[in-house]
């Protein structure tokens, strides 16, 4: 999960909703363009368990933030 991934519009919308709801619950959301996909991979590895993201949710969030 280090490179941009092809995503459908529905996947991007789901990823955005999860990112806003789960990640925004505890802190201000960073702008997706602030980090490269490689950086987001590291961030998600650390933060996904804290946000209680499932593997599928984590993948959708990555698709959203890496294709922003």
C-alpha cells in the first residue's frame, strides 16, 4: 500500500466518509495532499488501530487520501 491505487468514485466517497468520521473524531484532519502515498502508508499503519478501522476501511481511506 505504497502507491496510488485505482479507485471507483464510490470507493473514493466511502474512503472520504470513513476518513472524516473515524479520523476526524479525535483530531483535526490533515489535508490528503500534505503527504505522499508512502508517508500515508506509515501514518495509516500507526493510526488505523487507534481509529478501529477494519482492513477494508483502511484500504478505502488509503485510496481516498492517495488519490486526492
